[in-house]
């Protein structure tokens, strides 16, 4: 079997690049191992850059129709006294600080998003989808895919590894990773929510936090931090203990979290962090979790995969349109994506440390930093721009001193225009077009 581009893995990253290729008329085959209906929890928070990408490929209306907009995330610092939690500080991280038509995030069920992208790709005759199809490895530069009880040998101009953390494509490229594990895990589950719960909320204590992110259809995705290894002990205390953990932090969930009747409904997330030593080798490239894994403080993993797929898809379309056959041009993809991803990985890692040992024992420093960040308009804008994926505006030593309360906060000085110089443009997203592929 022959195809122009073989995408191994049908997650949002693999499907995004496949859709862009199909839209360009390039024959692309996606091999997805998972059977339909068998899924683990994946990210659901689309950041502004991902929304911008879906707008550019004509899917924003379908995506918006299946999602719930979040304009700000309220952060509540809590402390326990006499067996009751009380609030010690409050801040709000507001997407409306961003100078973009997409000054908001969007919660959307992950499988619903995949279905939208897949359905759009299937409308193009150049798109071919194999499921369930298990990638077994390479033999004489051809990919061996087990499909419908037989091994298919697939010859492709380019192979894109989008098969996740245990990527055989990455192994074949001798691209190494070094995993970083954390001292905490997450429990995540969704259930019905109060109608008044329309924006995001994070409730933090010295030792944990509860994240609440509204989904469509009056549901809410919840994320609860626990110490690593604590899951088994919690299960032994019964599901009522889980209910109590939620309700003591957010009494509004009384009568809602009780919908969860079994620990089988709750997913344990074990965060890891790694970054592949290279994204490209010969005619092979990596996207999504095959290339990187980020601590899920802002749901960035899914967004990084979508952004990978956008850049790589655009590059391959340009190469085919210009008759470029040299795989050496794939290096453009790595040049654009690797430094951006590295910055996001470091940003999420620093955020994670504020909830990890030893910082968890100093909640006053965390509270001060969060409050100062939202009170200082420039810091607030930097934070939201960096999280959005629309640009990178790095913090300075002066910013850090403001976060510590050693310098006064600054007011808005035309930040809507100032932030433009730090936002990604089409020429920075796709530099090979303006630089002639040199």
C-alpha cells in the first residue's frame, strides 16, 4: 500500500495535521489503534491559539457549538480552621486581557472534538482512515500496520508519529526522552453542575486544589490534586470520602458530586514531563505526546498537539505545492515548535511546583504571587498571553520582585497594543514561506 503521508495515531494532533493535508489534496492515511468507544481521559480545555487554528480551517462554528466558553478562572485560596475551610484570598485570571478575537478558552468533550476533526477530514477523497490499526514498527523503511487480521506494509513519503507517550516512531528515530515525575497525582471526573457555575474556578489549600471547569450540557470537569500514592488509601475510605473532599472545598457541589457512585467513574492522572531530543529525523516527524508531555496545570498537552499539527500540516502542504521532495525541509517544523513547546513546558512546570513540596508548605508565597500577578496589569497580560498559546511575553526580574510584593503593581499602559509585538504572526508561524525555505 502506498500513501503520501502516513500518520500513526488518530488523536487530535494526528487528526489536525491529517485534515490540513487532506484539504491540500495530499493523500494521507491515519492509522488509529484504539477501538471506537474505548477512551481514557484527555484534555478538554481549548486555549485561544487552538481556537484560532480551528477558525483558520473553517471548523470554529462546529467546535463552538459543542463547547462552553470560559472568560476567566477565579482562584480562591482557602485555609482550614476548626474543621471548616475559609477564604484567605481571591484572584481572577482573565482571558479578556488578550488582544485577540479569541479572548476566551473553550471547554469541549475530547471525543466530541476528535469527531469534529475526523468528520471534516473524511469529507476529502484524499483522506484514508484505518481503525483499529496497530503499528508494529518499520521494516525496510515501510511501516507495518496490523489491520483487519493482517499486516499491511505501507510505503509513505513521510511518516508522522502521533501515537502518544510510548511512540515506536520516536524510538525508530533514536529521539530520546527523560521523564520527570511529580510528587502529586490528580483525580478527574465530570458530573452535573449548578446552573450558576459558568466560569472556571480553582480552589487551593496549602496541600491540594480543586479545579472546576464547566462543560456544555450543564456538566463540569473536575480535577483534584492528591499526594502521589494516596489513591489507594482514599479508595479504602469509600466513595463518600471523595464526596466530602469536594463538598468541604465547594459546598455548591452538594447534591452534584454525589452522582458519582463508584471509584470506577473516577480517572487517576499521573503527570509526567518530558521533551524529545529531536522532532524530526529523515522523513519522520513527531507531534503531540510522542514529542512532549507537559504537566496538565492549564490543559496544555492537547493544545500543543493541535499547534504541532497546524505547523507541520502547513509545512508539508507548502512542500508538496512547491515540488520540494527533500525531507531536510522538515527541520522548519522543529525550529518553530521546539522552542515554543520548551517554554510552555517550563511555564507549566513552575506552576506545578507551587503545589508541590516544599512550596506547598508556604501557601503565603503562592497566594502573594497570584494576587500580585492579577493586580499588576502587565503581569496579568503576560500570564494570559503565555497560557493562550498566541505568543510569548517573558517575565523579567522586575516582574518577579512585583510578585513578591517588593515593588508596587503597575496599571494598564496601552497593553492591548503593547502585547502585539510579542504575539505570533503568520510569518513567525510559517517562516519558510517568507524566507523562501532557506
